[in-house]
C-alpha cells in the first residue's frame, strides 16, 4: 500500500506512480484517440457525411453508465474496507489473547509457544490470501508442531493453538472458567479468517462485470460517430479523456475488490503483520 499526503495536491496530480491508472491505460487512450481521428477523417473529409449527430444519445447513456460505475466502485470499496476492519480486529484480538495468556498461571514455555504460533498464524493467513503459504518460512517450532501434509496451514496452526491452550489450562482448578474467558478471542480468529476468505473467493458477479465492460466499450467506440461532426479533430482528446475516466474507474474497482495482494492500493497486510509481531514480543 502506498503512503501519501492527501493534502499535497500538486505532487499527486503530476506524480505518475506505476499503479496510476493513466500509465496503465495510456496505450488504450492513444488507441482511442487514433480511432477517433480515423473516424473524423472518414466522416468529415472523405465521405462528407451530413447526418444529424448523436451526442444527445451519448449524454443519456453516459448518465446511466455513470450510475453503474458508482455502484461498481462502492461495491469494490466496501470489500476493501471490510478487509481492513477484519485485519484491524486481527491486531486487537492477538493483543487481547496474549495479554490474557500471560496473566494465567502456567508453564512459560507453553506461553512462548502460543506467542510463536499466533505470529505464524497471522503470517500464514496473510500468505494464504495471496499465493499460498510457504511452510519453510514459518518458525521452526511451528513447523515441528504442525502435522504433516496440511492443505490449510492457518487452520492447522489455530488447531495447535487450541491444543496448547488446553494444555496450559489442564491443571487449573477453574480451567472451564478460564476457557470461557479465552474462548471469544480464540473464536474471533476463525471469524476473521472466514471473512477474509469470503472476500477473496467471492468476486463481483461475472455477468455484471462483463456487461459493464461491454457497455464501456460500445459507449466509447460509438462516441466518435457523433462527436466528430460537432467537434472535428478536437473530438480525439475529448473521447480519449472520457475513455480514461470511465475505464480508470473500472480499473480502480478491479484492483481494490481483492484487497489482500501486493498492489499499491491493496491493504498493508505486511505492515500489519510486523506490527502484530512487535506487539506480541513486547507483551511477552
């Protein structure tokens, strides 16, 4: 995720970051401008067409397309923001569980194992939502505690955490009370993991995304037919600008609807993981 100052207007306007939609759409913008110039030449200079322009039709369709894009962007941002809330809960709940574990009488070795397992659970969840978990990147103690050939590493780690908590409380006189005391925090990790998986595995419905892309394509590539009659070759930058706006909004929505990757607009899960690791080390 890119950190920036939202009040620095001039820098943001003239900064062309690799994730900027203008850079990504530049070939398409130039292609649309050239296509518009070709239509202008054929319609105005070659055929000398005299039919009535269609700019009014495109104005009406543009309003409907704008409403569709607003809904598309809001839906994508809701997914991004829900993911951020889930990872915020991950920070709070790891702190809460570790603080409670530290206050319980018991073997300090087991408490340290729980800390290591919690850190690796967060790391495994982060990587699970990307390209998959590399087990060799986990702490050696976690690798030793995990059963062999696990398909779902975060779930396997949480299973070991539950087991370690049970061992820690085994000889406690009030172990059932303490288990209830810890249960909400333990359960919350499965809720967070499930919520992130739901976002990851449930994209925007295919038909909606396909329809929107087709409408943008038809809208942009029929626009020059009417616009070149009124604006001549000035229609080239006008149509290219409209293409940039509409396609840019769709491109942004595509990027933020899956917020767990490594793109510039994705959630800073690497930073959040480092924060959790530092917090748990400090608590212990």
